[in-house]
């Protein structure tokens, strides 16, 4: 029991994560190609449920402050687990029919609209910047949580995760339906970056050794970055600088994914669309809650 006598509840973020794990467990018999991972979704679901339940109960003890902090940061780890779990849906082969359609938009943006030449017009400056943005997206949620801590909005952490997880896990959830390979592998000769920096080499190393290979559509890099931006705008309306910086960063990530040939333009558009749904849902729910609170006060 809490000090106010009310029973502690699971956070919204924890419900979303558990719901996602349930979704994966239910979907795996229909899509998963690896028989050796047959019970992996169920095991992940049970372990996550046990861990979250343990933390909820532990928060009623004298370790409240420590447990609260752990729950603030745990969704980042559980999101990484959710990402890795998608590798279970790796198809036995790729027919590349989706990629052959998507690459047409890439040719338009990179060649006709001169995105490739514009980025490399200043030498290594912009390529380095965009590759760095692509690399830092792995920590975007941590940066936003730290910003909430520093601005005295720690209580809004769960609200941030609500939008962020809807956008990020929403993209992951669609991977099994769109098995695809990145343009850098399918079309290696289509305007690849001609400026090589150490950050690009690091990104390529990570993608080769520490990522999943089931799909690139929609772009979770893009959906997570924009979802984080919408969340910062909503949670810090009087400090729009945080949302503006996050939005500029999300746009940079979008450009980086296409320029670096990590994603197709179609992936970026889809990822952006998912983030809009997550942001709009958050805004509407918060507005409805505000109206309800005002009615109660009257």
C-alpha cells in the first residue's frame, strides 16, 4: 500500500509493453520460421510480467525511491528486448518485391531532387552529422528521460513512455507483415554515400553484428524519434525548446536513414505516420482527461 492507502498499480508504459509481448506470443505461431525459438515469446512474456510484478510490490517497501528509479528506466531495456525478439520472425527468404517498388521513390529523392549531392556538397561535414544522428537514435529515449529529470518533470516519465512506446512498438509490430532488406544491401550501387566517416563505419558495424534483419518497413528509427518529439511538446508546453530540438533531430534522422541507405523513403513515411498516430492519441487522451478533471472540480 502507498502512503495514501491506495494500492500501487502498473504504469501505462508497463501495460503497453506487456500487451506487446502478448501480441508477439499470439502472432508467433503464424509467422515465426525458427522452430528452435518456439517458446521464446511465452518465456519473455512471463519473465517480464514477473519482473514488473516484483518491482510493483517492492515499491511498497523501504526501497521505494530505488525501485521507482528502476521503473523509470526499465522500459528502455524492455523495448530493446522487444526489438531483438523480432528476429524470430526472420523469413526463410526475401522475394524483394516490396523493395523493387520502394526504390523508385528513393531514385526520385536521391537523384531527381539531388538529396545525395546536396548532403555531400560540403565534404564530410553533413555526412558526419547525419550519420551521428542515426547513431544517437539508440539513446533518444534516455536523453528525453534525462531532460524530464533535469527540468523537474520526473512524474511525467510514464507519460513520455506512453507516446514513445506506442510509436516504437507500433513499428516493431508491423515488421512480420513486411519482410524486407535495406537498400544498402539490395541496391548497393544506387547512390551509396561516397564520403566515409568513422561514425558510418560504426553504424555499419552495429547493423552487421547487433541488429535484427527481418524488415526495414516501417522505420522504427523514424517513428521513435518523432514520437519522442511529440511527447516532449505535449509534456513541456512551456519549454518548447526541448520539443523543437527533438523535432529537428527526428527530421535529421529521417534524412540520415535515406542518405545512408539504411531505409527506403517509404519506410520513413510509414514511421512518421505511426508517430503521428501515437502523438495524436496521446493529445486526445490528455485533453479528455483534462476536461473530465475540470468537470469534477465544478
